[in-house]
């Protein structure tokens, strides 16, 4: 008698699962790996778990059915193999279910005004009518409390609870921006000394244990450089994209490239929304139409073209931007100022690229 796969399948259709009352073929338990070599027949049975109590009974019934239909000479004993079905991983609940866009604002080096850009972008987005949150993830040098004049503020526990039942932190709110910073939990005059793991865990708690609510944008002011804190961030929440802040100087641009390459690394794979050129030129208050390129001209624009990413804005440096930051009144609140208008345009561009 010549064996062929359909003959074997037809025989196995007579084997009924003792618990489910259906034949094992209809249940999808017979793997598509039937092998025939003369009188030797082999195949695999799929089970949902390794300790399934029906394994022995079903194998025994398969042997009996095949010997009945193919003859006692069929070599089937010890040729039925057991495999365990691969269970699809359940979809993980998003860490921030009410947040539509999470945007990381980063720089390759310190001193380029990343935190100033982040704070003013947050205010500009809020003034444009968006619901906005701001997380100060610069664990080692938090600046949000100073920039929003909330140094004395102390977050309290919210009435809301997270998915694990843990009480959430209520963010500080000012100028229409919900914000949180490690600076609210430490002495502002003390140096924050953190080991890498401690800093990463602190950041993760600030992200996930805060009652952010429904937000159009959550901006994350990243620490400068590239570190395990950045990796913690992208593994904790789904990042919509990253904004890279640089000045026109060659040294800053070189470090900006490192920041771009970090986010584009295949293990991180975060889209680059664009580059912001901060301190693009100096404009004196008494000569608002004059531009003095004290850090060089057009460097970030050239970098954006080279890296094939958008140049989102060129922010001029004026005395008032420093004064307002120190007073805790971001310059973006003054939409009629040169810099305020620049940040309003930046907010519009960010809203456009984040929706693509």
C-alpha cells in the first residue's frame, strides 16, 4: 500500500480530542510537516501548553487510527512529535494612554539652550490651543522650576491611580503647561549625585507615575549628550519623534550629528522631527532689524540639508530671552516680540511634522 499525505490526514480526522470533542485536524493540531519514507510516517502535533494532560491519549489514538487505516506495517510509533503553539504576546498597554504625541527635545552637548527652547515651545503650543505637558528629564541639571518660577512648588499625590493601583503624582501647572521635574523633589542648592541606574529609574518614575491626563503633546527635555537615560526613555514610552537643538557653531553641530545618529540607531529608531537652530543670530533690542552672526551663520540649516531632516526654526538670541528665563516668564508669552514670534512659528511647524 502506498502512503500519501491526504490518506494520513483523512485518518487523523477520525481522532477526537477527548476534552474538546472535535477532531484534531479541525482543531489545527496537526502540523504541516508530514513526512513519508517508505513505511515510515512522521508528523507533529501542536498543543497549547507543554504539560497538556491529553498528549499521551491523543498520540495513542493517532497510532491506532493510522494502523487501522494504513495497516499494521506502518512505522508510526515514536514518530509523532509534540510541539507547543507559539502564543501571541498580548499587546502592552501604552505607558501614557492619554498622551497623543511624546516629543523628545535633545542636544548633542550642553549650553545650546535646549531647555530654553523646550520651555518656550511648550508655552507656544499651549498658547496655540494645544494641551501640553513638559517633563524635565535632565536629572543632573533640572531647570524647569527656575524657568517657570515654580522653585517653591511641591507636587502632591493625585486622586488618580495608575494601572498598578499606585497613587500618581499631580504635575505642577503654569501658563497652561503641566510640568514635572526632579528639581521639585530635591534641594535646589544641592548637587544631584546619581548613579546611572538611579537616574534612569527616577526618570521612569517621573514618566509613568504622573497624572498627565489627556495631552496633545508631552515634551521631554532630555539631558545633553547620549546616555542610558535616553535608552530608558525610548524603552518606557513610544516617542513620536525627536527635536535636535543646536547652535551654528561647528563644535555644536558635530555633537548634534551624534544626537541624530543616536535616535536613528536601529535599536532606538526614533524619527527626527527636525533641527532647531538656537542663537542663530544676535539682535539688539534697540536695533531689531539688525542681525549679528556671532556664532556663525547657517550651520544648522546646512546640517539639516545634509542629514535630510527639516530645519524647524532659527531662534535669535536677544537679551530679553535670558531675562525672561531668569524671571520665570518664558519669552513665548510675549507673542509680539521677535523671539516670541519665532517660537510661535516653531510650535506651528512642530504641530505639522508631528502629525505626518
